[in-house]
């Protein structure tokens, strides 16, 4: 009867989970996942085995367990995304089973353990983990981490150490596992402190190596102890744990309110595995709560014991509709991202092989979750070339805009409004235009320095920008359409715009109105032909939120015209 009940609970969880996450099978890879699915096939097996066995911290973030998963599925499933999703769902359910077994092994009842799994199995904060193969590293870290704890409690210490090593080779938060093992030895073991010592020594070794490497290199993985950065990560994760702003901080009170060993152990596992993530302000994602939430779920299993079972079930019943609402919101975002990524990859994969072999690809805009390394992987796969043989450049690096004038340059312009990639090339012999519409349709090869990626059919200009246009002999006026955003007006109240056709001044204006505005001036006297324009804009608005570039003004179009 007990076996039938357990199988019934498992089957119910599987059916409900697949119903809630069925849209995952219509998803698509992000840049990291697409790249990993391709380059890992080229690594020999010796490379994975060496990385798995070495006691050294790997500087290039090579995680042999997860990357080997990419190698196997890349070779067997290629880019058939639903098959990838099926496998990460299998791993997720393996983690649910391990969580349930660990709670039961430590003394939690059947109903209480099931309540813990119910909290964890479709948590909205970790939906990315079951939608994107890239987070299989977190899945394996949790799989082997929970396996390590379970095997340790069963006193099979050698296998427990093997599981710990695999967790360490899956992802860095496993460094916190020895703290949980110490707590387990204290509350559930015989207080034989030599047992967790090998785990602790390995953890300290990798921790020291990681800190040394981290200090020597500056990247998004760089640790930060700055108060502002810590508050940024704490506020984010504490709001994701229970899906209520800062409510996750209340979890820290549980050990004092519920004096049970299992609660203390679960909170220790959750807090210590989250601690390293709190030091990464540039790598924030709800997916990184995958292991910490497993710790909280373990604590819930021991809160929901005896007379507290019904209150816990009531609270979960009230909380779960909120979770479903947030789950749907997050799934909608992931669905839009997947549609954008798929459209970009399909268009580029089909078009790239038909272009000349020496084509320079200039990345202008791209989907938010498909950056240059993913685009490089698409070209590597579709062109069947090495990275060194692929010409790829960002529009904001070097002379990219000037290179657009070359007929052998492909301008990759992504339109988020249309979910469409436009590959624009200058037609052979096409003359310079007198008027430019900065929406990416023309290739914009007449732009010079000081321009940035388009935003809603406009393009950001810096405080100094240049361009060339063909001035008609009959030109009577110069026209420019600009767009001023609220952040700029709040900062200074006025945007100064000076336009020169050296040595002549075309126009000088102070923009004080919010939104789009067209301004015209009489064209300066002179003959027709190719002329250089200079745009002087002030002040420098690089303090606009989320901007790291010295942006000044959005410009939609400009050029000469005839009345």
C-alpha cells in the first residue's frame, strides 16, 4: 500500500509538472546553451576526464560534469530542443526524489516530506532551470549535493565523497556542502569530526584557489563585497524566495521559532549555498536559487511535522496561487525570449552560407538573450569554419560603421518589434544618400564615429558624432528628428544640439520637449556633393540607468531635402 501511495504521489507530481511547464518544449536555446551544444563536441574525452580528476580550480569556468552533458546531448540530439528539455526535466525529478528521500531518511513523515517537494517542484523563481539547458550545471550541483548528504546520512562515506566531488565539478555553490555535513554530523551523526574533514579540506582548497583567481581576473564572475552590491543581491534573492518583496529574510528567523534539527539543517544548507551567489552582483538569476531552495524545502519538511502539518499545508495552499501567477509571468518572458532567439538563429543560419566567403558580419542589435558568443557559434556551425576564419565585429567597435560601406559586409540588424533579423548589405554601386533613416534598413554605412545601437527605430548618439551625406545641389533645408527621453529632462532639463557642416553651422537648438520632435533649418550656402556632418550634443548622459556608454541623444533621421 505504501509503495502504491508513493508511486501515486510521484505520478501526480509528474503530470502536474508537465502540465504547468508544457510550454518549455516550445522553447529554444540561449547563447550560452547554443554555444555549449556545439563546442563541447570538439573536446576529446581525455579533456573531460582530466578536468574531472584535477584538484585544481579551472580558470575558464570549465565544469566537466555539465559540459559533458552538453557533449552527449549535442552528439545524440543535435539541436532538437524538446529532447534537451525532456532530459533536464528528468534530472529535475531525480532531484525531487532525492529531496524526498533525504527528508524521510532524516525523520520527516510522508506527508511532511511531500509538502516540502510540493513547495519546490514548480517554484516560479527557478523556472529557468527547467526551461533552459544552460542551468543543468545548477541541476547537477543539486543532484550530487543532495546525493552527498543522503549517502553521508547512510554512512557510506566514500560514495558520499564521490558525490561531493562531482557536485564541486558541477558548480561552485557545492563549496558550502561541508558546512551542512558538519551540521548533519552534529545533529544526526555520532559527532565524529574526522568524518567531514576530507570534505572540508577539499572545499577550503577550491575556495582559496577560486578567490586567488577571482582577484586576478575581472569579469561578471568577480566577487564584490561592496555594501551597495550586497544589498542589490540580497534584495533580489530575498524577494524571489517566497515571491514577496524581502520576505525571504524572514526565513532566517525559522531556526529560532521552530527548534528542530531538520529545520536548522535545511536553513544552513540554503543560506551557505546562497552565500557565494550574493557576492556576484553581475550574475543575478532566480535559477541560482535551485540548491538554496532545496535547503529551504528540507526545512519545510520538518516544520510540517505533527500539529504543524495542517497550518503548513494551509499556508502552502494560500501561497501556491501566487506562485502560479508568477510562474505564468516568468514563462511568458521565457517564451518571448525563445521566439526571438529561434528567429535570429534560423535567419542567420539560412542566409550566412549564401554570402561570400570573406563576408564581414557586423552585429548591430541582437535578442537580449543571444549575445555575440552565441552568434559566433551560429556562424561557426552554419559556415563549418573555425572561429579564426570568421569575420565578426560589433557595430560599436573600431570602424564598424565605415566598414558597412563595403559590399562584402553584412549588417545584422535585429528588430525586436517585428521579431525579425534583417541582414542589410550595400548594393553594388549604391551612391551616398542625402537623407538617413536610422532604423537599420539602409545599412547606415554613411555614419562615422559616436553612434550606438538602435532603439525603437532611433539610434543613440554620443556627445560627438559624425556622418557623411550626399548634399543635393538644390538642397534648401536640413532636417533632423530627435527623441528626448524622460531621464534626460529630469537630469538637466535641456539637451543642447549643435550641427555643423564644417566650417558652417547648420543649426543650434535646445531641446526641452519630451518625445519625438522634428527641427528644420535653411541649408548653408554651398555646392552639392559628399559632405561631412558633425553633431555636438550636451551634456553627457552616461548616467542614464542601465547604460555604460556615454549616450547623449536619440536621433531618428537627418539629412538634406528640397522644398
